[in-house]
C-alpha cells in the first residue's frame, strides 16, 4: 500500500513534493483569520474569487495539498517558522542546508505511518483550494538559451544574414531584464495587450490590440539565497543559490515586439504578463533528471566553462497544449546554455541576487518541428497555420487557453511531475 493513498505511479508522489501557496475555498471561518503580514502582493495572483482565506505554504501530494505549516506546528517541528508563513520567501531565504532538512522532514511526515493521524487531516483536495503566486518575485530576467529557437528566430527575422545566430550567441547566454510585477500564477487570465505596431510595408505605425499574440514555453528558475553586490556567483554556486524550478509562459506580442525591439530589446511586447506554475519543484527532487548539455562548439571563457562541472542540464519533457490539443513537445535537455551558466553570467559583473529572483530559460525548442516552443516557430511567423480541433491558428485568439505541462525522470523509472502553467487569453 503506497503511503497516504497516493497511487504508485503518481508523478506527484512523495518523491516529488513541490511547494506552493494556497488558501482554502469558501471557508468563512478561515477568512476571518486573514489578512496576514508578509502577504504576497498582487490580487492578480489569485486564480479565483473564492480564495479569500488565509494564505499558507502547501506541499503537493498526489491530488492533495498538505498544509505544511500546520503540520510543522502540530508535529512540533523546528521548521514551523519557515513553513507556517503566507509565502515561500522565508524558506527560500533559509538556504541549501535548510532546504534539504525541510524536505527530509516533509518526506517523513507523508510517509511514516506514525505521523498519519496528525498529517492526514491536513491534506486538502486540490479542488477545495485556491493556488496563489507562491513567492514574491524580486527581479525577473529572461534568457535565450535554445540554439534551435535562436536559429529559427534568426531565419524568420533575418533571412539574409550569413549566420542565423548573432555573433555573440555561442559566447554568452543572451538575456534581458523583464517586469517582475506582472509575473502571475497559473490560471490567471491574460488580457490581450495593446500597443504600436508597424509592418515594414506600412507607411506609419498604428495603435490597437496585438494581432500576433504568442506564447513561449520556458522553464523558470527561482533564486533562494541572495548574493553580495560585487561578488559573482561561480558555476559551482548554482545549487547554493537556486531553490527550484517551475514552468513559465513568456506571453509575447510579436507585432509589438517587432516594431519596438531595435536597438534595446524586448519591452512592451513582453511585459504585460508572464505566467508561472503554482508549484515550485525543488532541485532536490530532480537529481535523476540531471543531464550533460549539448556539446559546446566554441571555447568558453573560464567563468562559463562547465567542462569540469557537474551536469548542468535538466531532462524535462514539456508539452504545449492549445485548447487542450497538444501542439508541441519541447525537450529541455537540448538547451545549449544551462541555468548554472545563466546565473554565473547574470552576476559576473557584480550584480547581486535577491531572494525571489526569477529567471527564465528562454523558449525551449528541439530540433524537430513538433518540438518548437512558440507559435512563431510552429507556424513559421504565421505562414503555416496550425489546424486545431478548435480551428486554424497562426497566433492566439481571444478565449484560447494555453497549458504547459512537464515531467522529469525520477529514481527507479518514476516520473517527477512539474506543475502546469495555464492561462486564457481575454479580449483587450
Ligand atoms: Ca522568452
């Protein structure tokens, strides 16, 4: 009998235990307890109108969420001060040793029969809770680390260029600073952005709702331990600073982006919304998913050279669905630049890290057409519309729902589920 009635092959079994923040639905008794200090700002982080109860740290087990703080208090755990909180930030800030200790304790709470009487009543069905943005997002950076994606985009937008990659691409992980205040939790509606657009043949720019709204399937990395300004984080410091990962959809208005991006890069075409999973998977749950990244074709400067380092890639199998229909399965293992290299590059100039920093991998695209992580690539900039059960799509229409899911290989043939990120496009 599997522990606590989670079925044997459940990708959210006790081998996984991702963290989130939840409130109980429709509990008037619970609602009078709030609001709580340190509450995560931004009601856009709520997935519904019923989640008015107190926010608390939860750990997913199967189709239930454990009230981790209540369990810690009930069991007299020394980690109650990290778990009996309305956001993950205190746990994120506690550092690598605490992360491992807390995970060990949680694993025992949901597997050791002696704890069952205390813990079982603190497991709430997912259908009875509202999931919130699990941490306060500090700075948000987005990279461009898939060679397949970068080459596709280069061919689409610079067809006459000698090389589809820019000259810097193989020498540093290209990125930009995004807008942390518009990072929203899975389930949040995304309003179609408005802005300026001008096709090359148009005589003048026009203003209006984007007509080329797209997605970018990415993986987001969540920083826990801060770093000091002036002190770069080396490749070997990755696991000391990064707590875990999530799925991330970098919604992109291609028409706004194409007109505005020269010469300073992405701006309003990206900053209207970035969606993340409600669940943060700790790196400790992904030990068996670590892989060596693709062979490096250019020599790297020492601070980025990972030849002698532990494998920096992660084998995450992503699926992209539009209105429930899978359109792509991007393999994260194909990413040229690793999250450790991105962290090293992001800090090599002395820039510091804050607890809650979030950085996106960049669109994940594999070699084949069915592995592309954006509609831009899947439809080759609208040329080849997708035939979906819900109709033809070059880019997203109002009412479309985009859902990213993923899993990673775990120990002994198990799967580690990565929390989905979903969002619906609503009209401008
Ligand atoms: Ca992106």
